[in-house]
C-alpha cells in the first residue's frame, strides 16, 4: 500500500473510533432508549466496596428511577466533579444533587428527589438543648462547610475532613461540644464506629427540608423529561428516602 493510501485509511479509522461524548448522549441515547445515571461517590450516598459492589442511599434511589423508567439503564458511582463534567457534556442523562451554581450550569432541574435535614449533634450530658445554647461553644464542621444560622455563635470552629472523624472527636475528646452533620451521615457513620444516638446528646435541627434535586442534561427531549419527572415524583410520594434513612438508624 502506498503512502497516499495509508494516510486516508488511518484518518478513517480514527473517525470511526473517536466519537464526541456529547454526540453519543444527545443522539445515540435517544435511539437506544437507555438511561445513563451518575451517582456521586460519597458515603453514605454512594460508594463502591472492596468487591466492586455499589451501595448507598442516593445510589439506591437513583437505581429505583432507572427501574421504574421502563428503559435499560446504567447507574455508575463516580467523583462529584467528574459527574458534573459528564452531565455538561451530555454523556450522563441525570444525577442527584443540590442545585448548586456549578450543577445548574451543567444541567437543569427536573424534580425534587427528597428533602434532607442538617443537624447539630451534641455531646452527651452537655446540657445543650437548643441552638441558642450553642453560644460560646466549641463546634466541629466538615471542611469548607458554613452555616449562616451559626455565624458569630460558637467560640471556636474546628474543621475536619470527614464525618467519621468528627463523631469520634465529639465522642472521645472533652474539648468539643457539638458537630454539624447531615442526618443520613450521622446515622451511617455513628454505626460505622460502633456508636448509637444514645452515645451522644440531643440532636438539634439546624436546617430542615433542604431540597435534593434530580438534574438532567440540557439536551434531553421533553417527552423523556416528562416521563422521568413522573417517576421521580412517584418515588418521592412513596417516601423511599424516609425508608432508607430509617434503615440507617
């Protein structure tokens, strides 16, 4: 084969192999009638165990969307930033997230999946019963967290990289009075370290009913959006989140 024949052949092969991910999601997806779901890699919402099996509260809820959609589907756990990138490229059809600016730039809100509470877990026998009792206390926050209701309230804030460490520090060390955590994370990580709610003091609601949304890719056709919205709404009404939260306790 001469050189002039080789070069076009190589280019043709490259074109066959390389297909933009946005093209795959926007066109092939509709024709293949399948659903590509992304779930964030963050315990207790989604994680992969040592045997490669996927678990998690949001993983299970997203799986239920796929199962009820009537479509073939995949549900893959991945880092949050990667999930957001793939949604923007339309290589993922839907994800579960709070409607942050970054996410709304990548996709669009479809329906509320569930409501989540943020709670203040207090030290046992601390005497802390209400948010006003947190004045001049020493609190534990997750890294980068901030809570407007607590601005100027504690004497000090210590930031920790994960909730498991937070609960260990709160339980074992005398110089911390309370920690701020999402309700599912508290029950999951307390159980992971062999503790129960009885090993802590009062659980005080800081933020109630934060909306967790299903976000879909911007190029999704209206019929599919309407169908998925109905599925998500039915799951919400069936209180699947509340059942899964109870299982964590």
